[in-house]
C-alpha cells in the first residue's frame, strides 16, 4: 500500500489505549522496532478469527505486541521470549502497569537456547506462534517451535517483505543484502512447506500466515 492509503486506514482505526500510545511513542523515539499500526491490527484480527487459547511469541522487545494480543483476546495465554536484558526490563516495567500481564509469561534468554526451548515446550502446546525476532534466524525459530503447535495451529511471521527490499535486484550494503537473501530463502521455503499452507499479506512490513495442515 502507498502512504495515503495507509494514512486513510490508520485514521479509521480506533484510538489506542494511552499505555499503547505511550509504548509506540517510546519505541519510535528509541528506534525500537515494533509492528506498525496496520500490521498489528491485521495480526490481532486474524487472531480474533482463529481464537487461540495460547500464543508463543518469539521476540518480546518492549512487550507491545504481547500486550496487544492479550488485549485483543480476553482469554488467551501469551508466552513470550526475549534475550536482551534491557528489553526484558522495559517489557516488565510496562507489564507491571496493566492487568493484561496476568496472562503473559516472559521467558528471558536466547530463543534458540536448549533451556529456553525446553521451557517453552513445558508451557505449551500452542494454538499460534508469532515470530518477530532476528530475521536471519526465522527458519530455525520455525523448526524449533512448531513441534509445540497444536493441530490446525497457525504461525504468523512478521517482516517477510522487509521494507520491500525482497524484490530489489541490487542492494549496496552487504549486511542488508545478506539479510534480504535469508528472508527470501525463508519465504520460498515456507511457501513450499509440505506441512503448512502459507499466504503472505502485504500489510505492515509483510505478514506470513502459515496454517498447519
């Protein structure tokens, strides 16, 4: 979508709770990546339709999406994983300010660490998994945590279009180019996965929705 269309949709959306507005403003000022409003609302609407009882999130950041999912789904349990100490502290500070956090469990550590994976398994199984962490590790996250997904569960992956760079033939910065290559590889692998049916939606930074067969 182009800018005017996105602005039109955003002005139609209901205003956020003041806490969410504060979190979004803080993330913007500190250059902390969180889902944009349209992408976030799209994810929440898909979850409302799916009605999961439990969601596993890979990548808590400041806790914005975990709280938004808990707000959208009154009966959901959210388990979320974050490895950065500063982000864990920021998320916990926001969680302490709302009763929504009673349904959120934050696991501190690297999502690919055996102990963290084991703890996530113990707290599962899950109806939905939301992947929004290191983009270069998406396939490893998918393979590590989908064994804990219930039958007919869904995996939601953010940033799969990566600011539109996935369609560019030449990217000057080598680090960005390598990351784009990994995202393209993940998207191609995901679309051909024999155990999941995937659709990619061009909202926000690109949202892939994979339903377990």
